[in-house]
């Protein structure tokens, strides 16, 4: 799809707040951000960002 001569940017579906809560709970249990992200199929960048906040 083209808009005004530029290619449209597509964004994925946002992650649910429930998923973030489960991710944080996994961190609290000692799981690494990378491992929790893989388990929950979260993008690595998102997992690292969520772990830092």
C-alpha cells in the first residue's frame, strides 16, 4: 500500500497487559528476560525493555 508516495508502515498487534504481568512474574521467579521472552513468544527487544522497567 502506498500513501503519498511513501510505503505504509504496518504495526503488529500490541501485547496484552496480562502477558506483561506473566512476564514480570517469570522474572520474579528468577527466569532471565531472554528465556521468559522466548517462552512467551515476545520480541527480544520488548522483553529487555520490560525487564528494565
